[in-house]
C-alpha cells in the first residue's frame, strides 16, 4: 500500500458503537496480514493478525476479516471506547520476503463521547 | 513478551551533525530488525533491513552512506543519520520479531528534529 500523503482517511464513531476499518492490500502474493494501532507520538502496537488460509479471526473486542478475492481486509472493533482513538494501519507480508511489512495508508479513528 | 525499545525517544541536533538511534529487543533475540521512517500524517515507509552480522539491505531511494546501520548483536541494531539536514527530521521506528514468527513488534519510535 502507498501513503495517501497528508490526509489520512478518517472515521468517527460514537462511544459504544462498533467500528469497521477497511484496507485494500496491494499484492496477491501476500500471505500474512497484521493490524496495528498507533497513538500519537508512539510506535505501532500489534492488535491482531491473520494468515491467508483464514478468512476470519477474532480477538478481544476485535475481529479481522480477509477477502482474498478482492484483496480486502477489515478490522472490526466492538463497543468502541475513547481509548480506541488512534490511527489504524494494516500491513501485509509477502511470503519469502524476510518478514518485511508493507503498510497501508492508515485510518484515523475518533471516538465521540 | 516481545518488547522492543528505542533510545533516545527524541533528539534535536544541528544541521551537519550525526545522530545515532538504538533499537533493542528486550526479551528475545532478533537476527533481523527493520527501520522505518514516518512523516506527519503519513504511513510507515521501510528504510532498510538490518541483518545481524552482515550488511543491511536498503530500500530503493534510501542512501546507505547517509543512514548507517549496524546490527552487532542479536538484541541491538543502531541507525546513524550522518550529516543530518532539516529534511531528515522525522519519526524513526524500528521493528523486530522473535525467531520462527512472522509478527513484527515495534519500538516506541525516535523523534528526530534537525535545526
């Protein structure tokens, strides 16, 4: 994925609602995907990952869905909380690439009180 | 587990000086570490792959003589920005992962400001 430059896509949700963040990945050879959360001034924090032999994986309050046909990844956050406000990045890893990650452009999630 | 640290967390330097940033894996060994750069409101861009005991691999467009990488041990990689200029001001982040896994864990980042 490539950076979109100075303007991150944004998503605003009401506290307690569910959030869905989408990502289109670039390489059909990618076989491992990770969602990261990045708060302002901090490094990315691992949220959840999924391999290409799966189409869904659940964690605590989060679910990742993978649609390989259209090269689409989504992150669902249940009962969104103020602490979930951050930038969310998807990252893809291509088999045999020594675990290098390619990052998507990111989505700014803002949770409204 | 899987904690990655960076030092310093921020640094301000004068144009023309060199700055060294350290990346450490605290509870695992890493034969490979990665260095990223992130400009405001943008995504992470991979700069180079740091390989323990051998030369780093740089991404296209990244000057290897300007961004010196040393991976002298299984828990430490350093990035030295040589002859820094204001356009090098950025957020530098490293990542590493335990052997046998694909997951990468990130350090807290280093904010470099070149005056």
